[in-house]
C-alpha cells in the first residue's frame, strides 16, 4: 500500500496553472488513471549483437486498453556507438488519432554514475506546446538518485531504487525473492520531494516496476514491461512527467551497453 503523502494540492493561480498543463488528449487519458503498463516492443539478441541498435518502441496500456504508442527518433550512429547515453526524442501518440500525448527529449550526457559532480543525465517533457517538467540525475555515492521538477523548476518528486541497511545498498528483495517471484524484477520508488526520509521501508507514493514478460524473454531479448503506479493525488501533468521518467530510466539502466540493471 502506498502512503497518502504527496505534493500539496493547488492553492494559488500559479499552482493551478502548473497542474493543469498538458494537451486535452493527455488529460483525457491520465486524469483518472491510477496505473499504466508500458511495454517495449520485443527485439532479439542478434539485433544488438550485430550492432543494429534498432529504435526503441513502446506501447501504452491503461487496464486492457491500448491507448498509445511511441517510437524513438535518434541518429543511428549515436545509437550504435553511444547506445545508452545517446540523445533522442520520443513522441507518445494516441493510438488511433496519432495526436501528441507526451514528448520526451533527452540530450547527450555522461553515463549515470556515482560521485559525479557534473554532466548529469536529464530529460525534459512536453505535451503539445506545454512544458510539463524535467528529470535530472543527482549527486550520489551508492544509490542512483533523481529529482523530477515541474515546469517552473520546482522539485516535485524524488526517485530512487528501494534500499536496505539505512539506505546504503539497493534492496534486491524489495519485489520478492530474486530466486523466486522477484526474479528479474527491479523497481524505482517515487517519494514527495518534501519527504526527508526515503530509505528502507519509508512510505512512498508511487512506483516504477520493471518486470519480465518471462525469464526466457528477459534473457534473450531487450523487451521490457514497466508497471507505473501514479501518486494518488497527482495531476495529468505530473503523471506525464512520471511516464517520461520511466522512458528516461529505461534508456539509462536497461538499454545499450549499461543494460545490466540498476547500479550496474
């Protein structure tokens, strides 16, 4: 169960404008959405081993409804030689109409890594002409840390993997026994930025869970399934930033040469 903690509700015209951003298509799909599945189109191991570096494609589901699709737009040379850190634009479009729901723009930057003091990984999120916010890597020693900001650069969420031992290590058992039901499952937890303690069993308001289609598919392809649980009081714009954050985290930890997982 998630805690009831979360960003405070809009209490001023400025906050109302921030939370009401995004296209009407974005709002229609996300206003009442509590959970979304993001499924990567399957590609075989030979495509990666032969240096094909195909473009990443996702399909988006709310319940059983297939609502959207997206295809990475990036330079093939970057994908081949800088896979995992290459710049890209990914536009999430409504399935039947092709209308823009969300656009993710990720610039080129150094690999996410510990004790890095500059050149942080980041991505920006748009819905039509509205800037929704961005996510940025933070300085960290052991546990990858990210902060999600709104469109006026105000921090909204902290995102990092579940931890143990007072926040020193990633908790590999957070999603179950890694030799049982937790096999190949990895997650990031979403916390309000105002929450000071986010270590170990601290309450969280949302979660990004990567789970395999099957163990064999996980071993021999780069196909991923992400289950995104949204904070209970989040707006459509805030949900849009978390969908974009999921795409961003996939590109860092589960694609390319650094595709061994969180902390690899």
